[in-house]
C-alpha cells in the first residue's frame, strides 16, 4: 500500500515539474518572439562590415558599394 502512495506521489511530482518546465520554455519563446517583433517594428537590423571599404550595411540587403573589389 505504501509503495503505491510513493509511486503516485512520484508521478504527481513528475507531472507537476513537467508542466512547470513547459510553461517556462513557452514563456521564454513568447518573450523572444515579442523582442523580435519589437526590433522589427523599430527598424533595428543586424549589420555587416564590407571588408573592402569598411562601411556597414544591413545584413539582409547587402549590395555592391561601388568599389571594384567589393564582394557584394
């Protein structure tokens, strides 16, 4: 009888902590998505530096800077 109660308590604890873990992961995912949306709305973008002319351009829309050795 006591073994059944111990197993039941263990199962309840596993389910409880499993739900807590899933909730924590979901909260982090939602916060990340909200931050990405906020960054997209504010116009913040990653930039890369041209190795030839040393200017910074948006990583998503890199284009040729006009120099003959420009890799973009």
